[in-house]
C-alpha cells in the first residue's frame, strides 16, 4: 500500500477488473463517489451493475461506458491499461480502507466549510447547527468504516450451513495430510488457515510439508510451494524417490540399474499431471508471495500455499529489532491466507538453544518468534529423537554403561518422528502422534 491517492485508486479499479467478484467485499465501504476521477467512478459503477447480473467482461463494460473520455482517451485503452497495471497490485480489498478514509477526509473538509458558513448565519441557533453537524458527522463515520458488524444469528446460520455441507459431503471440506495419525490430531486444513511446522534442521519439516502438498495436489488441489531453502531440482528428486522407492542419493548419483531407471521414468510420468508448483526465491516479502499466489489463483486456481521458510521472509518496513519485524511478517501471512481464502503452511526452524535443552521436545517459542503463537491457527512441533540422540552421544568419560544405555535408547527411536500440536484454534492442543520416517526417500508414514 502506498500513500498516493490516485495510484491506490487506479490499483483498486484495475484489481476489480482482474477479480470482479471482489466487488461484493468492497462495494458497501467504497462507493463510486469515493473515487476522484470520473472515468474511475464510471468503470466502478459499471462493474457493480454487471456483477449483479452475473458477468463482468471488457466487452460488457465497453457497452456500458462512453466510447471515449476526453481527458484520458478511448475507453478500451483505459480498461486494458488499468487491468495490466494491476497485475501485481493485489486485491481490491487491500485498497478499500485507504480509499474510504481519503473520501471521509474530503467529506470532513466539506463539513468544515459548511460549518463556517452556517455559523455566520443569524437565523439558526447553535443547537440547530450542532444537531445537523452531528447527523452529517455520523454519516461520514459510518461511510469511513470498511467493516460492518454481523448479527450472531446470521453468523450462526452460515456456520450451520457449512456443518451441513460437511456432513453431506463424502469427505471433509478442506485439505488432509494423507497420514491418518497426523490427520487425527491436526484435522482438516481450512480456507484461511495459517499453520506453522516448527522443527530442527534435518528433522523433516520440508519433507512433511511437501508430502502434505503432494497429497492435496494428487487429489486435484493446485499447490504452490515457495522454496527458499533448496533448489527445485532437489525437491523433484525427493518426490521421485517417494514414488519410485529409489533413494535420493541414488537418483542424484545415477547409481541404479535398468529396472530401477524404468521405475524412475514411470514415477516422472506420473507427476506430469499433478498440479504441484515450485517457485525458487532466495528471499521475499509477504506482498511478493501474495502477488505470486494471486497470479496463480486467477490463472489456474490455487488451493494451498507452502512457504519454506519463515526466516527468509522480509518485512516491508524497517524495524528496530527482529521481533517487531516478524510481527509484521506473521500478521501479513495471516491476512494473506484469509484474503486468498486458502490454507498457508509456513516452516520455521528451532533455534540452537532450543535443541540443547534437557527436554528436547518442541515448544511453541522454539523459533524465537513470539508472534507465531499470536497469528497461527495451528502449530505443529515436529521432532526426531534419533537426531537428538546422535547429537548427544556420550563421551568416554561416561563409561561403557552410559554408552550401552545410549545405544539402547537410540535403537528404540530409529526411524521414528513425533508431531505435537503446540496450538490449535479448533482442537485440543498438545496432542501427539508417532510417524515412521524413511530417510532415504524422505517419506513419512504411519508409525511402526
């Protein structure tokens, strides 16, 4: 968002031309008279009328607008320029608060001028002028408010309808992980959910999130994986490994026989129609991520976005410390997932100090970013005790008895991973499940 009235107005109208259905989220707070340019007002008015009829197109807009605007040129050129300029502008809902506020400020200026004139008149009392000014001020306040309260009965009716739809459906609405024990503690991922997977390096958070994404994609849900940690080819090798049973190392080194290579080719072909997309980015702001999501949502659909990982996301502004910076980042992630109407999974790494605690199980603050707890709908702590044990191998001073105990405990947890719900808005927190992790193919399955 920029504090340039005309630029925001242009982006607002252009965004509506790209996503006309957004008009129903903004038309009450932003009326045509909130816009300063005549052709912007006319286009917005035409979008509202055409949306009510069920279709908005450039051709239909042309038929409802003058052929040309003397101050701006041919209408078709204006429409195409507005639509093109809004390619990365975001949603019209982003600009509604600013436009409503600027319109309210103009009305306050007009009210101030009116008051000056009225107070000079001798035929009106202060009480009359105050009463009229109060009515006008209240109208401005109402128009400046971009959100409207809804009656609890209306909200309850919508929830009841959603519950009925879920009851009648063959499967729950939302996205499942594909791992029954994890689904039992996590439930379905709903539109607008912001979730975090917190784990130490090498505990499998990227592998688990990709597996959830691939499960959704194979069921027809378009998925965007924002990859900032590894190359897209590394992810491709992992997915091929999961499908073919050939280890990632063998794939990367070409260490396979003809039969295995045939399996690899078959796995590759099976991925050709899966709507799972990987975008390599070294770092990005949430606004840049959102622009990519919007583009995909408009052009082919989008049902889930996964971001690997949180510390690669940068704030728009400058802040005195990292905590303030990540307040903006996690807040904007929640706004993004809610605005796009899709679940968002973001990965976060545990700090070194968190891994050195006597109690190694994950904690909600292990990423050292407190705003995660505030903005998340759910948080999963993922850990593999096997890795913790390997990092804490006893030295020779412990003696043979300590070494034997360590080996026994290590063998008991080999190949096991544990997930803990550290927060959940809809379910009980601190529920746990065990999974099996196959390191060679980077795949999770039911615990053994």
